[in-house]
């Protein structure tokens, strides 16, 4: 390459870098501050993990609401008796409709398939964003429920 072509290439790369940095700064400065405030409020809500003994106690006392974070079809095949289905993919109006009848003052226990499933944590975070504050996740999920010798309810 000749020196003129090298200099031209370097100037073009520098121009692209300056434009990219300017765009990044612009987008970050225009981002709504309210979303940052909302996420910090959600982070203040602690989502506990509950073990099998705590789950059985909450189930038998009737003091908790159980949320199944799995898909509609998995929920229909079998779930903890009395559980409400709030799939992890639900957002906006659909999520609002699914959680409208859930009391915010009760303990909410969210579960999914088991240890390899992260859907319960996703739904618990969404519930925290919607104002639920008494949240627990049962990490052993449906596998743990069955391991405790409990039966399922199916639709």
C-alpha cells in the first residue's frame, strides 16, 4: 500500500470510531432514567429460596400462592395442586392478566421443572417488578415435589 492509501484508510477508521462513540454517548444520554430507578427498586426486593420442608409447610397451611413458570402445555400435563400458570415468556398485558387475581400480600412461591430450569427466577423477577414483595423460588421444582412423594393436579 502506498502512504496516501494508508493515511486515507487510517483516517476512515478514526472517523468511524468517532461517529460510533458519539452515537453510543447519545443513546446512553437519551435512555430513560425511570427504568434505572425501577430496576434498583426491584433489586431491593429479596427473592428467597425455599426448601422442600418449607414448601410442604406453606402448601399445607394454605398461606402461599404457588406459581408454575413452565409453558401452558407442561402446566396442563401436571402441576402442584392449586398452582397458577404464569409462563416465563408472558409479558405486558398478558402478564398483567395472568397475575391480576393473585393477592400481593400473600407469600408467592414460584417453581418450574427443577434444578436445571431457570424459569422460576425469571417469573419471580417479573413479579417483583409488578409490586409483589413476598417472593420465594423453589429451585427443586416439580422434580422436587414429586421426590417428596406428592401428587400432581392436571387440567
